[in-house]
């Protein structure tokens, strides 16, 4: 006879507290609505419409050739040497960074690298400092059993952390996690914002070195950096404070710069000894990138002329779409409607506020929290945005993320038109 099921836990405490992805639950609801025949302008997904943002032709051909050449066995756990050197050369070319292959590790996208980084450098109970809203940082902090220093950010600071907000938590922490351009907000650090944070990290590590304490690392996720808008140049820690090099780890990959989310090639760049330990964990969980894709990426990252051509085309589309959304929302504001956005700064995301708490729909429904606003936007406005609450910041309940990369120009125009009608209907 089978035992009777009880309410006893079936998994460990860590996984019980992790939970699933809130933004994916939102996405599944939207996809189900679309599958039922309802037209929705779906701004929720941070992926690419491949009819518009196809991977570079040279990269695609390189992958095919690598498969034809039988490069289908295990790669080195750290990544093939050609790709690691190509990443170092890529950063030298664009960012003036001085790294060698030994400073680069490769994995199947950025997520395994981030997971392995947290599991490698964070002891149980040490702090992880991150701003919210944030993409997945809470999950990695949970998995590494860290103390969460999740700091709510503010619109007036473009939803980016400040040195003053970080400073009280430095002594207890192992990692500061920053992302610029930011997912989900689409905002970017300026030199004036980032330099004081870098100076704090350097000073804290000088203190730790004197007492033989483990370093405080600055994790800088810059996977969207190739899409910094013309009005906001990309800045990164070592461009501002080169002495910080032993403590900075960059996270990046092919996924966003080259529309290549599905080929699963990401990397981290940082101090060689630390990178080796992180790579050890990637090897144990088998999270290396496919070997054919690695060879193709190694070749493509040296083709700077081809990259320039691809990026010019992709940026033109992304920036035009964000400008369309920004200008349309500005027109709605002039009409007195409850909506506004932060000027796009980088990546493919926009921060949009729909401050209609307390309003009522035509059927009398009161919009009294972010979920009711989200559903109103979806069902009445035929538009899907991702609430900041899905990125661990329920306090910003009138703010939403919108991605311009995963839908068509016609869908964007349709969605904004329907949203305008819905907002006009509110009382």
C-alpha cells in the first residue's frame, strides 16, 4: 500500500524558498491569451523576434561549418582557448581592457556563470548587495544561502544603486551585483554614479587585505552594453578605476549583443585564480557552451567589420522602436493620461509607469495594486508589460518593464493605440 501524502516538505529549504520565475508566469498567461486568438502586443519577453533580429549570417554559417567538421565532443570546461582569447581581444578592441585568455571562462549562457560565481565566492551567511528591481539576483543569493541586502531603488536615480545606499552593507558582504544597461529598467550608470561605488569597493578591499580577509567582488553584468543609446555612453568599473581589477568580474555573452539567446554562449572575465575556481563548478554541472558554437563565436568575435555592420542595423531598429514608444507615451501624457516613461538609455528595455492606482474601469473594477493594473493593461489595453514586482520590487507597483525586441513594429503601434483607448476609459 502506498503511503498517504502529508503536508511534510518534499524538497530542501533552499528550493522551497526559491520559488519559480514570476516574469515567466506572467509570460505564460500572455501566451495563453494569444493562443486563444486575442491579439496582444507582448512587451514582456526579453528575447528576440528572429524575423527582425536574426543572428549574424557569418556566425550562423560558422556554427553550421563547425557541426559539419565534427566538432561535437566535449569542450574544455573553461571554454576552448580560441574563444577565450577572442573574448579578451574583443574587450581590448572596444573597451581598452587588458585581459588574457586565462582571465576568461565560458559557459552555456550567462546564467550558469552567475550561479557558479555566487556559489564560489559567497559563504553561507555573507551578504550580497543588489538593487531591486533586479533580474534573478535574488535567486542566486538564495541558492548560495547569502544574506540578502536587496535595496529598493528609486525612479529619481533611474532605478540604480548609489554609493550611499551600498556603504552600510560593505563589511558584511561578499558581492555587489550591478547591471548596466539594466535588466529590467533599461537605465545605465553614468561615470558620476559608478565611480563612488568603485572607490568604496577599492577602499573596502584595502581594509580586508590588511587583515587577511576574503575580497569583496564587484560583479558587473553588462550583457546589453553594445546597445547603449547615443545619449548615454557605456561606462564600466575599470575604465574609471583600473586599480580595482583584482576585484571586478564582468559578465557578458553573445546572447544580447548579437541576437543569439539560443546558441548559449556566455562568459565571465576577471581575476584568473578566481575564474579558475568558478570554472571548476561549471565543469562539475556540465554547463559548458556547445563546442561548435564556441568555435563559431571565436571566429566571429575577431570580425570587427562584420560586427559593426550587424550592430548598426540592429541598433537602428532598437533605438527607433524605443523612440516610438517614448514619443507616443509623451503624447499620452499631454492628453492627461496616467502614463510616463524614463528616457531610454540602453539595451532593449524601457521603464514605464502607469500611475492609475485608485482608478476604476468601465465595469467598476478598482485598480488597487500592481496586479490589477497589469491585468487592466493586458485585457483592456491589449498590451503586456512585465511588472517590477516580477523583478522582486513590489514597492514600485505602478512601474513596468517593456521590451522592444520580441515583437513587430505593427504590434508596437497596435498595443500603444489600444493602451491609449483603455487609459481614456478610466474614471
